[in-house]
């Protein structure tokens, strides 16, 4: 799912748009956006957090992406 599809899904779920300091619509990262959608849908906002290692929710629509290994670069 690309960023535009996630943004549409977030709007449909009633997630308020994040604004930057100057009031311009900001861009959230994929994990932030999915967690906001999870909260709006009344689900646990656990996407790509440490809770994924003990997750037993096999019906979660985000499970495949959540469990996938992702490299995080640190400066």
C-alpha cells in the first residue's frame, strides 16, 4: 500500500490530518499513519512496535507488513 492509499484510508477512518508548524498538511511516516488508523478503528496501535513479537492477532490486516523485517538507519 502506498502513501496516498494510506492517506485516503486515514481520512476515511476519521484520522485528523497532521499539520506542520506553519499550518501546511504534513506527511506522517508509514508506521505513524497506520497506528493512527488503528487507533481510529478502535484497535491497539501496535504496528511495528515491540508488541509485534508477541502478537497473536492473526486477523490483523497489517500483520504481514508489521512482521516484515525493516532496517532502521541511525545517525
